[in-house]
């Protein structure tokens, strides 16, 4: 793979890191709402086919029964069912914040690819940016469809196949676009030339190799899952989407100049005494440079 045609600008990298932080925070909030720590969580964390992601089930329903399994039937207005509907509604509300965050992050990384890589690799950046923008619009319509279904069930109105289709058509389209985009951005982390993002860090280069392979696998596996309409395979393939944000934050932010430099940064952290922990880690791994002996000193 060719190296970067131009080195990435520090300002551009800082913008990407801040967008990665925003994406990670909002995604973590949605995860905590759905799983329980920030709310009651879903009453059925595992669905009939073994899917452990009720939120994903709402995005790609094959019919009303898939929505009923997570949100309850229209004649059931119990506290538990209302709690599930509230969790789903809050997840969609926060998703309206996640959408611009992840769209901006992936567009910024796509522009980095376009600006720094030679042709024809640079055009992957343009394609990726367009794909994630359209995917974000699909995500908005998908969330609106889920909220409409929740509102109907709260008013004891039965859902129709059309209601499920109004959600799934946007949900599946979104995932297809994202699964095409993800491997298109893999060159950013796979590059191992003298001008790569991991130029000064062997650890970052190896992590990039692992993450890049994961992104490519996820893209192809995800497209197969979408073609099959299999939500279990979809859930498995979608695990690679946090990879690129995590590459930039915390990994690139800390390790861009090597592990020793990264530990040195972390040793200066005062939050919760983490600096002492990383100081001990640096000594334990013997990364601190050993003091040099004066010239002419003889070994005992």
C-alpha cells in the first residue's frame, strides 16, 4: 500500500480526536441506557433467536412481531412494558446526537484519507464521506419510524407490516452503506510506510494492522449479513465500528510517539491517582531509560 502523499496536519488530527471523543461518549450513554446502569434496561436482553441487542432488533424488524418482542403488544400497558418503551425512546433520542457525531467523525477521517493519500486511494475518502452522510440520513428516518411505533403501542394501536417496513428499509440501507464505508477507510490504519500515522510507534503500526484487517472483515461480513437479512450475523459484523474512533482516541492520542512517550503522558495524569498507576507500570515494564554509567567505569 502506498504511503501518505502528505503528512496529516496536527489541527486535522485534533479535530478527529475530539470528534472521536464525542462519538464515544454518546455511544456509551446509549449503551448504558439500554443495558441498565443509566436506566432499567430492556427486560429481555436476549431475544428468541439469541440476539443480545434489542436495540438492533428494532432497527431491522422483519414484521410487527419483532417489534412486539422488544416493545410489548398493544394490549399490554404494564409498567414493565412501558419501561421497555421508555428505554427504546431514550435510546432513539440520544441517537439523534450520535448520528451527527459519528457522521462528522467519519467524514473527517475520510477527508484525511483524501488529503494525505495519493490517487486513486484518495478517492476512497470521497466515497466514504458520501456514504456516511447518506447513512446518517437513513439513521434519522429509522429513528423516526421506531418512535412512531412506540407512540402507536402506547396508544394501544396495533402495528402493521408497513410500520415494520418503514423502519427496516432505512435500517438495512444504513447498514449496507456503513459496511461499504468501513473497509474504504482501512488504508488509514493499514499504512506502514515511513509517512504512516504510526510512524513513531511500532505498537500503533501493529494495532493499525489488526484494526484494519478487522474493518475489512467487518465490511464483507456485514454485506453478506445484509444480503441474507440475518440480524445475528449483522450484530457480529457490526462490532468493528468502534475500532476507528478507538484508534484515534485513546490509542493514537497516547501512543503516536511510542509507548514510552505515551506512558510519560499518562504519568502526569492527576485524576483519581492514575498517574501513580502508570508510573508504576512504566517502571514494571522497564521502559524508563536506565541511567548511564560514567565513561571508563569498569564492570565489577
